[in-house]
C-alpha cells in the first residue's frame, strides 16, 4: 500500500527543514567566517549556542503540538524559519550572527523530526511507526540534496543570496505542505491498533526513560557534530573537497536504504532491536573513520559513509518509535520534547567541541571523541534492550 500523500509531503517538508536550517551550516559557515575574518571555532561555537536554544524550545514545541495539534505549529515554524534565514543574509557583525543563529535553531524543531513525529503519532497512534519510517525515507536525502545544491549555488551567488534562496524554499515548498496537513483529531482505537500494536502503559518507567535519554543524547552529539563538521574534518585529514563531498553524498542513500529495510521488516524487528542496529552501526562507522583519519584511504572512508548512513538513518527512526513503543501515544509530544531537550544540550556542545579538538589537539582526537560518544550510546541501548518488558510503566 502506498503511503498517504500527506505523509510523503511531510517527508519533503522535513527535507527542507533539515537542509536549510542544519546541513546548510557546514557549507556556508566557512564562507561567513572568511568574509568577517572569524576563526571557524568561533562560528561553530555560535552554532552550538544556537543548538542549545533549540534544547529550550523542544519541550515548548512538544506541548504546543499536544495542545493545539501539529498543523498550526508546523505552519508557524515554516514562516519563522523563512524569516530567520532571510535575516541571516543581512548580518553585519558577530552580534547579528549570534542572535539570528540562535533564532534559527530555536524555531528549527517546529519544522524538523520532533514536530513531524508528534504529528504522525497524533494522527496514527501506534501505526505511526510505518509513517515515521516513510518520512525519514524521504528526508534521508536532505544532505544528499542540499550539500551539492548549496555548493552549486555558491558558484553563482554570494552566501547571503544563498540564504535568501533557502528562505524561499521554506515558503514555497514546506509552508504549503504544512497548510495541507490535516487538523488534529483524537486517535481512535482502530487507528492505534492498525499495525496490530497496543499502546504501552501510560506510566513512565525511570530506567527505560533514563537509558533512552542517554543513548539518544549520545547519538545526538555524534549526529550534530558530524553533520556540522564532517567536511572540515575530512579536509584537515587530507582528503580533497571532491572526496569529502562524495563521502557526504553517500550518507543519504545509505540511510535511506536502511530505512527502507526497516520499513519492509517492521513487523519482524522490534524498536529496541532497531536501536541496537542503529547504535552498533554508528560505533563501527567511527572506528572506520578513525582508521581513515590516521591512514588516509578513500575506500575506508566510503565504507564509513555507508555505516554512518545506516546508523543515522535508523537513529532518526528510533527517536520517534522508542518512546511510542515504551510509553504509548498519551502525551507523546511532551515526552519526545523532554527527550529532545536533553539530547540537544549535548548536541549543542558537539560542533564546537569537535572543531576545538580538531584545531587544538588534532583531527584524530576530534574523531576519537565521536567514537567515545558512539560507544556510550551503544552501551546504553544494550542496557535498555536487556530490561524486561514487565518493567514498563
């Protein structure tokens, strides 16, 4: 059965949300730093502060979705995102850059997975697992599309004009999709059981929530740092821009392939098992990247991209499905917002931390910090998967 057009549209809007507000930074940050004469570590420190602002907005976005439904939150998010990107094209000093970056990251969660997953859970109940996977299948091409697109745009226009184009994409593509999203309606029992699943008890299990938070937060650190600094790390490790771009471009198809397999096998693989595959792949990826950083080899780097793509692709899914699996749909926006808030505190520190280590200690040290966090995420997920189901709620 084909996914509903509204779900496919949401995947497109999430692609725009991530491409314009997140993946664009690693390409445009060096251009901004070069024009103003700023160190790259300063630019990424501002980006980290912006991500921290997102940590404060996550619970707010979740509660707004629970209370008013997803549609008005998504609509307001698209308008605010376009405004923030347009303002970025007008910055004249460090203070302007800091304020606008903070604004952009504060509103980003309203047009990215946290709001999108809450919208799907609100509409489909436990059946949202398949819809979440479809959205991530489409949005998995965000880096594949936007990294080359922005680099191509930079050959024809300034970085300021590129930001105006990105603002228009939010207004012309994402905003209409969000206007067409169905209004909130209570989840029926039929919808909740459409995939043969039953809502988990509404109570909160301390150990499950803690381990879930640790694993997702460690994964958030890794994804945030890699998305913002991968091209910089690969360049400093001695790889050419063409090889670095090829590596980044392989991540998207790899994560989409992993999500497609998860979608077709979702009745056979539980969300905790998907979590183990996700965190295990991420750990393996950074073992490979550490080797490639010490002994530059394009082949190893490309295998890293495949494993990282698998880990990133499935991590995005378990962010939505693990809370649904353990806690059900009641208050889903609030739960995922709380988890996102904790995750984004670490995510906020990630770009600056990794770039600082890269500049002050060396690229191997920066990559090792990512490996250590990936290992922490894997250990926490193993512990979560080992907890007996009877402890839920």
